[in-house]
C-alpha cells in the first residue's frame, strides 16, 4: 500500500476508534500493521510533523491485543506476528532514543500494552490478553522468551524515573502508565513501587522544585488509586504508610479500613458476644498526650495525701503542666474567672505568692506568712470554685495545702476569715502566676502582606481539611445475621445536613467576602467610634493592596479535586461572588465582575475530571448565577477533545437551551452544527436532542427548522471545496476536528484523481449529513415536505440519486395515511417524478396501498399522462379493470434488459399475490388472459417477453392456471396471436402438458388455423416441439397443410411415413410419394 492509502486507512481508524476503541478489532490484519510500519519509518525523522507517528503508535497500542489473541488461536499468522514484533522494536527505539517528548509519551502507551501482553495474568480472559492464553508448545509464541522481554521493557520504563537528564513530562507519563500495570499484574508490585518511591526520593537533578513536587503529587495520586481500588489488599497497609511518608493524610483511608476490619471480624466470628459480656468490658483507658503508653488503672490509695507527701511538682514536665492548666481552665466559665480576678488585691499577688506559698522542696507550710490575706475583698456570696475543683481533681491539688489541712488541726480561723479568704486552689494559683509581676503587652508589629496571605491560606486549608473530620458516622442494617439472631450494623460515613450546610456557607462567604477588600460589607465602611473597630479597620487596610486571587485559586483546586461531591461549594461560592459583583457594580460603574472568571476556571480545570456519564456539569451550569457564551465554548471544545463525554455534553447543552435563555442561541448553534457533523454517532446524537423541540417549543422549533432548511438548500449549490486531506476549507478554520471520510477510489487512480472527483460533485456522505436533520424533522412536521421537493428539483442528478437512496426511512415513518403526503403527491412540481416514484415504492413495499393513496396517484397519473412507473407500486391496490387498462403501459416498460424484467416480474407477483384478509386483484389465469388480450397497441416482442416472464415463475403460474388459460383462449371466437407463443413456452417448461397441447392443436385444425398466417407459423413450431407425439395430429391435416409441414419440418417425414404405413394412411403415403420423399429414402 502506498503512503497516501496508508494515511487514509490510519485516518479512518482514528475516526472509528475515537469513540469506540473496540472497533480496532477489525483492523487486526497484517496489511494494517505493515502500513503502520511504513508510516512510522517515513515520518519518524520529519521533525516538523509528528501527528502521523503519534496516531500510528496509538493505533498499534489498540490493535496489538487483538493481534495477540489471533496469533494465540492461529499459529499460521507468522507474517502478522513478525510485523507486530517489528512495530514493537520501532516503538521501543522511539522511547529510548527519540528527542521529541510527544513521540516518547505516545510510545509509552505501546510499551505498557507490550508489558501487559508479555506477562502472566491471574485469570485467563481475552479481555485481558496475557501469556496465560498461550497454549503449550506454541509454534510462534515462546512464553519464556516473551516473559523475559516484558521484564526488560518494564526495566526500561523504571529506568526513566531515575535518569539524571530526563524531562519531567516523561517521568509523569511513565508514572501514570505504571499504575494500570500494577493493578493488572500484581507480581510487579514490589519492583514498580520501589521505582515510584525512588522517583520521589532521588528525582532527576535537572528538575525544578515545582516539577519535583508535581512528581510527588502524581505518586500520591497513584497510591490513592491503588489503595481505593481494593485490588491489592495484601499491600494496602504498606501503601498507606508510603502515602503518609510522602506527606499525605492517611486518615482519609481509615473509614474504609475500619469497615474492612469489621467485615473481616464479622466473617471470622461465628457468633456475637453474650449480653453479659458488655458488663465486663474494662473502662476506657486514659491516654497521656505526650506519653507512649496509656496510664494503667490502679486502685486508689486509702489516703490520697500519703501519695502526695513526698511528691515534687517541679519534676512534672512543662508540657503536662500546661495541658493540666488548660484543661482546668476550660471547665470554668468566663464569668467565674472574672469574679476570681476581682478578688485579687489592687497591687496584685506578688507579695501574697512570695510569702504564703512555701518552696517546692518544703513539705510543711508556715502557719502564717502574708499579712495582706485579711485585706482581700471577698464578695458576699463567693462561689466554691476551689472546693469543687479539688473534689473533681484531687490528684492535681497542691500538696502543701493538703498537708496543712491535715497536720495543723490546732490552727483555726474565725468565721469571718473563712468567708473572706477561701483556700486558694491550683487553678487560682495558676491564674495568679501569670501576673507575678506587673507588665504591659508590647505594641503589635505589622505583618507583611505575604505573611498575612500565608496565614490566611493555612487557615483556609484547615477549613478544607475539615471535610473529612466533620463527617458523621451513621449505622445501617446489614443484610447478614449472626447466629444469635440480631441484625449486624456497620458504620457508614455520611454528612450531617446541617453541618454540611454550615461548612459550605462558611467557605463560600469567607472566600467571597472575607478576602474581598472592596466588598461593601467590610468593617472599613461601617460607621462607629469604637476603638476596636478602628483597629480592625486598620488591619483590613493593610490587606488592601494584597493579591488574594491565590486563595480563590486554592478553592478552585479544592473543588475540582472532587467536583461531583463539591460542586455545591462552587455554586455557593459563585453565588456569593455574584452578589458581591452586583453590589460593587452598582457603586462603581467601572468595576469588572469576577464571578464568571472563576466559573470559567472551574470549568476548564474540572470538566476533564468527570466520568463519561456524570451529570455534575449539567447541574453546575444550570444553577450557576451567571453564564455566558464562553462557558458554552468550553463545552464545545470538550466535546471535540473527549468523545467519551459527547453524549453527556449534548444533554447539558439541551438543558441549557431549555432553561437558560441567555445562552440559548449559543448552545443551540453548537448542537445544530453537530447535526451536520461527518461523524455519524455525533450527528445522530445531536439530531435526537434537537428534534424533540419540534413542534412543541415554538421559539426553538422555528430556529431548528430554519437551520435544517438552510442545510438542505446547501445541496443546490456547489459542494464545499476540500483540501488534499478531504476536509472542507470552510470547516478548516471553525471545526478543525471534523474530517470528511475519503471516497472510494477506483483501481489505478491516484490521490489527485480522487480529489478531482470530490471537487466535481457532492459525495454521498455530504448529502446525507446535510439532509439527515431535515428528514428527522419531516417525520414530526410533514409540512416540510414541500421544501424537500423544492430543493430536489434544483439539485443535480447525482444529489437526487443520493436523496432517493436515503429517503426510505423518512417515508416509512410518515406513512401513507398522512394527509400532507397525499396532498404533496397530487401537487408535486414538475421534475420531481423520480422522487414521487421512490416515495410510492417505499410506501407500498411491504403493504397494500390505501384507497386514498391509489386515488391520489390515479388522479395525477391521468391528469399529467405520467409514465406507467407511477402505477407499478400500486398494482396490488388497483382493481381488476384498472389493471387491464394499465397492463399494456406496464409491459411497454420492457426493453430486453434484466433490470426491467425484474421490475415487471415483481409487478406480476404483486398482482397475483393475496393475503389472509385481502384477495389478489387477479389470479394467474386472469393475468395470462389479460396479457393475451392487450391488443395490437403493445409491440409483439414486448408482449412475448411479458409472457416469457410468467413462465419464469413456475411456483406462481402452476399447470392448472396455464391449462385453464389455454383452454379459454382456444375456445374464443377470435384466437389471440400470442396463443401459440404460450403453447410453445408451455411444452418447453411443462413436459407433462404435451398431450394437452396436442389436443388444443387438434381443435385449432378444426378452426382452420392455417387461415391466420401468424397463427399457422406458431402451429408449425409447436408441432415441431411436440414430435413425435404430434404425428397423429399432423396426419389429419388437409393435403396442402400437410405438404407445408412436410416441407418446413424435415424431421417429421420418417415418423409420419412410419405412422401412415402402420395405420394405412394412404393419402399421406401418396402425398409423400408425389413429393418424392419416399423415393429419396429408397
């Protein structure tokens, strides 16, 4: 195959497999593989155009599994396997030596396919081709050698991860290609996982910091995919640990891990614990924040003071002291703390603490020490703060106070002293310790804009991370039952609706209003003289010149990371942005709204992450507060780049047309443009979407109809010019993805001749895609048929032929009961006769025509004196009299060609065919009689040809029908000329009717058939065909006729003489003697 043919075949392959990769199975041939080899060798060195090589690599990756399956089943495919090996070598060389990154990335997919093929799988399935499919002692496939080659290819891929001068794009592509290999071939887990981790620990030296972080992110995504896939359960914990070592949050997998552990424990447990077992469960252990092991529960001593006498509080770690203090303070209300502060003396507690509190090493307190204790002002009703805290936390009370209360029993305070000076608790001392010396806070220092943004980003990131922590565990009944009989319950992670709503509103308002310095609701514009408000204003003013778009970029990245579950965040945020834009635009006419900018960013980043059948895009665009044509263009672009999501994008556009009037025209134009797309699947999907508006939605229906009529009218003009690749020049600028299918070329014609034929007229594909939408609308609105006829008469013969070929389904869908169709048939314009005939054929192909249809056609047939072809489709619905009148014109269509014979034969078949409910217009006998009675208006050769057609249908024209027709013809006063033709054909086809025909010849002798020269000639021929059975009949002829027959049929002389001698026919012998026939024999 030449290169032009190979390019055409590769282009067809790309188009067919773009939406349905399974179509590659039909290309698993040696010829296609050889064309790929030629294309790669030709274009691999042309550095200005690599698209052909990339497409060839992709084609090889798709076709190779089917080639492998074929070779596994058929050992005779030696050439195809050798070609596949040659292609594999070319791809391997391109990966290791080519300098273009795009070529190498395309080659990686082929290497991935080779590794999967040249390794063994746990299961044997043609959907996952592997060496497990190869039967032992295969002639072409050496399992051991192929397995070693697969291992070498895997080593080549892993070597790219640590290559010193490797590009980051190649490393990223390699990591992405390794994930499917691990999932399908677990035996490579250890080798591939080590390679991935080495790529993060020892990346190529030429990588920048951003590229290194990107590699780590890709590895984390790969680990997340493998962990969630549950295909490698034996390595799950190890992968989670590696994920955590790379900076990931392993808590995101804990819910699934707990569910898996509970399910595993339920399977191992044969029965649940008895009800009494719950009472024996030990109390929950207390866990120390900075300890490695929980504190064991021990029985409390009889006297708590004994354990505290020799306890030195200075040995307690500072972290634990702080923890205890904070814990104690958290249990006290703010009002109570303020009351305790009011109890302190004006000069503070410096003197009190130094005199009253003993040293940490002393175990005995001084009986008296601080003269200021009596001066402390105590409220009239003090709250027992210290007493309650000592009862709740006896282990945390100060040992000095406890020892004093125990040993100094002789020291008694007066009632007034007790009421005014309560015993200081640990919490009070902790509070007092913060004010040991009077001091003032230093003035706050200003923070740089970058630091402020960093702090704000950290805060917002923590809010994002709360998504995993604010989820609520619920329980649902499990179908399985334990042996005790109770239904098992398993935890399910789900959102509390109120919690989720609060979380969403917090993010939306914080990002939209909290970081928007121009938002009118900020404190800088609030009226008030509060000092704190002024300070807050000043703080906000420091952020005025800061660029806060980075925070919104963070939110966009957070949303698109899981768009199906976070699109509500996007809608809430965009609504807040829209409100801000509205208010700011009202105050400042020069303000540029930002809402739509962020919507476009969410679409650009998130649309490619959605699954083919996901409807998140529809929900997002329908509920977005504002939408413009740019969003529609993004959807259009995505439809071209991701054919797998084409159907869902069409559904999205259809919903937008119905529910979002501002972008109705833009969305409708996209759908209508795809209604004439060369790709049949895209075109059909779009047509199904737009035709639903006709005629129910008047505003949209009118636009759809106008576009369909405009597309149909294009057929009356010159075809669009195409470049050498077969693409229309008008589409080359607007829709570069639409490529016209190449026309079939005749043998011996080159590319230039094919291009000339394309430019000379419309191709069938072009005609179909310009008329298909119109045909679909005609089914729902029959009034459009007038426009079809108007266009048809203006097109060329070639276009008319294509229209007639593809109008069948349209007419069958409309049906013959349509009043508009009947009216169109009565009033069709001149020049549309061929289209009307095609319509009649389609209507009456399998059913009988209705009386209304027959009446309409008969009317126009008689008024315009049309050709008999108009009556052919209606013959099964015509009356017997109408058939007798129309039969001559139908027979006149015969021109001694097979095509016309087939047409007339089909007409005869319909005339004599009947159904269970309707009788045939004529039986075979009546049809034969009608053919003999057509008269002299029909040329004799055509009439003879019509009768001959009847004898080619022996199953229909049986012996009984022919015998009845011949008997009736012979008994007529005026014998038809075609009678002898029928008798001659009868004895030729039906040998059993020879005696019957001879009997009819005897009747003709009585009618003096020789008086009609043409009949007599037929009589002589029939006599010749019936020899020797016709000798007796010939002997009864008068002398002149007998003499004529003896002269015209020499072969009858011997049997006639023999018959005359045996039966004493003297007259016959005398005549033969006079003619000299007997003497010649002697």
